[in-house]
C-alpha cells in the first residue's frame, strides 16, 4: 500500500505516537552507535503496548469514525490484493461510462470463484479526484449490479466491500438517475439466487453504502462506521452545528458494537491494535478467514433456503414492539420502570 500522506494520527493517539517516536530514536541510536540500553528499549516497548491498549480499548464512536477515515487505512483494492487471487477488474456499466469509485471483477477466495465489488477511494489528490473520493455516480452502481447479475449467471458468490461517505449528490448524478440506480440495486440484490457477503471496511454512509450492502451476511471491521447519515450531516441538521459531530456520532449508534447489539450486522472483524492501517496483512488475513467461514455456511444452503433466510433477515431489521399500559402494569418492577420511561419519552 503506497504511503502518500505525512499524516500520522489524531489527537487522541498522541501518547502512543510520542512513545513510538522515542522507541524509533532509541533503536536508531543502538543500531548506528551501539549506544542505548536493551532494558530501556524493552521498557519503552512495554509501556507503548500498554498505552495502546488503554487508548484503543476506550474509543468513542467519533474516534472510531476518525480511524475509519485515516488516510493510510486500507481500501478495497488493498484488501482485494491480499485476500483474493487472480482478480480481473471489469469496467463500465454498458450505458454511460466507467465509474472508478466502484471496482469489481471475478477472483478466487482460495479455491472458491467469487465476484468481488467495492468502493474505492484514492491516495493522492489526483487519484482521489479520479475516483471522486469514493462517492459513486449512478453508472458506478449500474456497473456493480451488472457484475452481480453476471455472478448469478455463473453461480458465483458475491462479496462486496463497503467504504464510502455516500453516493455522489451532484447535479449530473441526479440527472442520470442516482436514486433509481440505488433503488434498482437494492431491489435486484435482494433477489439474486447466490450467496452475498457484505463487509463495511471503512465508511458506510447512507444509500451510497446500502446500494451494495444487501446480502445474506453483513460484517463490519472493528473501526468502521455504518449509518443513514454522516455525523457531520446529522449534527448540521439536528443541532445546526456540524462541529457537534461527536455528539451526533454517539446518538447515531453507528459503530460495529452498537450495530451488532441491534442485530443489524452479523459479525465484527477484529483489527490490529490501533487500526487496520497499522498492519494491513494481519487485517486482511483475519478478513479472509472470516469470509471463508461465512461462505462455507452459505454455500451449504439450498437456493430456496438462502432466499428465505435473506428475506427474513431483511424484514427483521428495525422491528420493535409497542407496549400497552396493561402490559406495563403486569411487567416485573424493573421492566415496568424502563417501559414507563420509554412511554414518557415517546410522548
């Protein structure tokens, strides 16, 4: 993965970065001059490890959003290179153009032929502009859907890697049917008769992420986020102040742990301590192992069973139960108190 940014970390990571700088200085001195104590180096390394555990085990939702946007975080092509083999990128929607914000094509997950599709951001300014900062146009979603239908034709499982702040909202995109392209993708993905595995690897913003996120299993990297709107967008609408994004991130329940608790996602993929960008190979290997486990389970299902389970999974999202006053009164004391609070909040 090319190094294209001098950015090293966020404010909350400063204690870790300072210790890593001291370790690097001590290692350089020891290598060049033979100076420096092995005991001192070991002590610093242990202190750095404990500091990392302390910092990264207590991340707020906003800090996880920041890690998901880290300039060195691996993107779809970084994972494709490491997780899959014999990847052949296919281009164009056969209608208007080739959108570089979406990449996809056939590949092998070990010995399993799959169709892999993902959002792709850029590293440099030029690449970011060429890929529209990972925000697809309608032709991107039409390309993705074309590849999915091709996969269904050849009975190939589909794997999607989600990483976008949202679909591009420009005038040209709207003129070419952005909303229709997303809606058609949602409709057709739900009916494809092959296993579909979706994974949020970074940002999962709104319909732009959901358009390639309808599947049998939905996974998330540990420091990814997935929400109907970005924290800044939510803060601008609700609080009239985008600077209140940290408060919005807390309220949106957009982290992997929150979404697992709400039964939106099926599994969280652990990342190396400090984020996937700190050891991309380890992150990719973990992802590969989990992908293989889920695909093995899905491929054992018949088409009818696969479709039935997918339907039930999608229909179960957002289900809630309203309680009547009679049910509240008959509930145990602890549940009664909580139910009353919920009813008061609803009023």
